[in-house]
């Protein structure tokens, strides 16, 4: 029971998904084989029809379009209740993304890594890692795309002295984030707005405005068909010598083509319209729709498991 039991259930489901079933010698047909075959066939047909209808609903009603699709999808998840998210997020940063623990090599004869520290410490480390990769400096203008409850924006302002603008589509997140900014006394450094990233990046006053752009696991809400729009939009508001740092939950390449042509419990119920892109899909979209180039990758997947 509890979180441990839930984790074990997910591990079991993942293990069954990735398990290669052994091959068996074909069984001889026996009595009732025809009726069994018909039952199995009808069940398969019904299952395929259900999958098709669910996929059509996903494509037609959950598309992350600028015309309200993204707003509806974000509202369905992030505007449930701030109190709900407080139950399982860390107390200090309220970050809803992978933390970075203090990972050290396991002592012999063990192999692998040992993860140290609390969730709060790991989230602070994650924020500093993002901002270090962005090479932020005091006074720089930083855009936080999908700022969540303001954890990264607050860190950039309070520790690094950045002038931060954050955009989101969640009214609930913005309300709590603004209260946290007020409590920290950095209202003069941080501004939040409810606005689609495409609308924000087309405004003339924002063109080339930001020295640094950070997006912490927001790309999953963009959708496969809109990845190119995201990188195009980023390039519009990023300074010529600017840096983009982004985090993403990715899907393995070998499963991606099947993944984007199907639906599941996550992208239809938990995160409507979501898509965890593959690394190739991200790089391909960036190179085809902008002049952005990939400079560095950190793989923190094991930290997510922790």
C-alpha cells in the first residue's frame, strides 16, 4: 500500500510492456477452436474500434492549438487545485519536474549509483543546474516558459539577480506563483502572465528581448505537431547571443512512431493532449524551424526513477 505499492505497480506494468514473450509450439486445434477463434476475433475488432475512436477523440478534441486547445488541456490538469499538488511536491520549490540528486558511485562490490539528499535539496540542485547551464548573469532578462508555481523564476531572481518574465496557461498556478513572489519580496524582478507562448513570441516588443530562455519540462504540453512552432517561437524572442535551456521527458526512439499514432491513459486522461517527444523529434523540429543548435545534453533519467 501507499506510494511504495503504487511504485511497484508501475514497475510491474512497465516490465510487462517491455517483456519479450517466449515463443511456443503451435497448439493443435481441438473442439471449440472455431468458436474460440470467433470470440477472440470479435474481441480484437471491438478493441481496435475503441482504440481508433479514442485516437480520433485525442486528435480532434485535445490538439494543442493556439485557438484554445492548449488552454483547455492545461486547465484540465494544472487548474485542478493548488492544494492537491502541494500534497506531493517538495515544500520549498513546488517544482513539478525531475529533481537532480547528489549521485555518487556505489561502493564496491555494488554497482551503479547511490542517490543522496532530500527531495528539497535535489530540486534546489536541479534549479541551479538549469541556471548554470544557461550561464545567467545579474541583470539579464530571462523568460521562463511554463513557469509552474514559480520555483525556477524565484531562484533566478533571488540568487542570480535576473529580471524574469514567466508565461503559463494556468490561472491557478499564476495566482500561487505571484503570491510566492510577493512573499519573497522580488515583485520588482519577476512578472507573470497567462499567455500562449506563440502569442507572446509574436509581439513586436518581445522580439530578441531575452538573454536567456528556460523551459522546464513544459515541452510535453506542446504536442508532436507543434514542436516546430515552439522552437520557431523561442528563436523570435531570444537575443542573438542568447541561450535556451530546456528539460523534457522523452520517449525512446524505437517506440516513438507507434507512440504518436496511438493514445494511452496518460495523454488522454492525466495530461490531455500531452506528448513526450523523442530526442530526434526535438532536434529535428529545432533544426528545421529555427537556427538553434544543440550544444549539450544531460541525461537525468535515473534521477527521475529515484
